[in-house]
C-alpha cells in the first residue's frame, strides 16, 4: 500500500486536533506525512498537534502563519519535523 500525505487546515483547533490526528492513526492507509497548516491560531493548536504526533509517531510538519496586520501580511513558516524520522 502506498503512503499518503494528509493536509489538515487548522485555526484555534487545540481542543479538537488531538482527536483528528488520532482518527488518522485508526485509518488503514499508510500515512507518509501530515502537514498541519495553522492559520494564525491564538491557542495551543501547534503544540497540541506536535505532542500528539509524537505520541502516535506520525511524521508531521507544522506550517504556521503569524497574525497579519494592516502594515505586514502574515508570513508562513515551516517547522522542523515533529517526528525524528521525517524529513
């Protein structure tokens, strides 16, 4: 079975992101990578997702954007992989 990439858009999803990632683990597909796109969350979405990914050994990266202001648009940033074996 081929590995799949999963893209999860998120904004202030700290309460639900662990359940979302746990549901991925229960799928029969082989998860090659998880990309969490965190759009300027003001809660702990990225931290909860990273902790959960480590718990389930999911190869995950967080792509996050700082909050935009009228003077400066938000800048998207890639994180280091949450799981040591991912690239």
